[in-house]
């Protein structure tokens, strides 16, 4: 079968992958569509260290082909969106409703794939860049069959991370003010999360002026072209003189992390969603934090995927959550190099690979 494999030096499309049958508590899914996220590119460029060879992809949707013993919530033929959380469901964090903190869901990659008799790792417990993949039962969330799978694929990472950061981690309330730095796939979902939450002022900041229209479509009330102003922070302060209740950094740049912190009002929260290099450090003025300000990390939108994916699917069907509009371009999996180049150069909000 076809898939995208990173061997430690380059990523390439291959056609001789194999995947084992599902075991107890597992689901075999025929992938129909998978979004190309910058986290996949970060494995290739080394920003996210991951053992090769690995089958890439972690934002997918498809149709259940087979289930292992004990799986009852999905059946062959069901449409599913996949999460990356292979959480155990039984530890203290899972029991508290914090599956993103489950230690069994972090840093323990399996090897369900093989190629020429040699095992390959699974990225993010998912590997959606393959015609078929194995996931744990908790990762497969049944969705209505009338949602296009090219759109449903994006729920499993970009939507869960961006919208979840607003609703679950920051808990933005009605009437509050929000600044979103970076309007790529994650930033757009933060914007629509803020809109859904009822924020009164939503300021998008990006260095690409071509992103203004889509940022406003997703919920921005104001747009600042960082390439056209001498000081984008000053431009934000013209809109929000006392600062923002919430500032989301969606780029992964330590300078912008500092900017997000500096833009906070009293009791404000800076939420870090972008992924800098693992050895990079950010600085901030400590004295500024004594006005009850907070810096919040956020893993995967603090999501509870079985609950949240179903919720977001319902919001999509109500017309309140935008999914189709996130899909800038659809590529056959053979065009992965073009899709990766388009994502790297910021030419797409989300590119989607199809099988």
C-alpha cells in the first residue's frame, strides 16, 4: 500500500508498505484524507525529534475496515476522524478528564508498519499518510457520514488544537478580547474558537497581508499586517490600549512569544501553541507578571477527543464551525512533495492528501 515514509534523511512516497491486523482494542482504518500539518514538516527538518524510519501524518479521517476484540463503539463501515491521543483511559490524568497528559500517550511510538520485512515507527500514534493505519479504539471517533472526509480530517489536529486552546485551556468568555499571532492552520482555528466563545474583539496579526480575508472569514474583527507596520505591538495597542485578555502565539517563534506576553492586560493569559526548536528559550519581564498574568502551555488543545470531535462535527453541521474553508488545496498522495512545499512556504491554510 502507499504511504509517506521519512527515513531520517528524506520523506518519500512509497507503494510497498504493509500494516498488521488490528489486535484487541485496536481499529484498522482505511484513510480517505489526511491534512498536512507543520508538525509533519517539523519531523522532517528535525524540529520535532522522532526515530526513523517513520510513516508520517497525524490528521486523518477515513472508514473503519476492521476492529479488534473488545471494540464496540465503532464498526466496519463507520466514518471516523482520528485523534493522536492513544491515552490509556485508566491513569489518574485520564480519570480526571485530562487525556492529553496521559503518559502512555506521549513518546512511546509503536511499529505497526513494515516495509520489506523491516518495521517502521508510527508518528503520533496515528500515521495518517498511509492507505491504512492502526489506531487504538479511543483514537477513532465516529462522525456523521455526510461530513466530507477531506474536511473531517482536519478536526483531529488543527481544529482540536486551535479551537480547544480557546474553549478548554484559555476558557475565553463572552465579551473578552483576544489577539492571535499567526494565522496558519492553527491560528485560523483559534480565531474561530474565539468567535464561537463570543469574544468581543479578535485581533489577528500576520506578516502576510494575503491572509487578511480568510482571517476575517474565520472570526477576526481586526487584522494587522506585521510586514507593513514598524511595530505590530503598538498597532495592537491602538486597538486594545490596556492589552488583551488572551494572546495566542501560533508560530513557534520566541520573539513572538515575548510579544504575546507583553500584549496582555491585567489578569491576561498568553497561550503558547507554536512549536519552537526544543532547545530554544524565551524571556519575559518578570515584574510584569505580578498583575495576575499567566503563561500557559497547551498540548493538543487540552482536548478530550471522544467528546470534542463529536462536538465540533455537530458545530460544523450547524454552520458554526468552518471546515471546508480550511481546505486550501487537495493533493493525491503522490504529490506529497508539492503539498509539503506549499505548506512550508505558507501558500495554503491546510493542504489535504487523498488516497
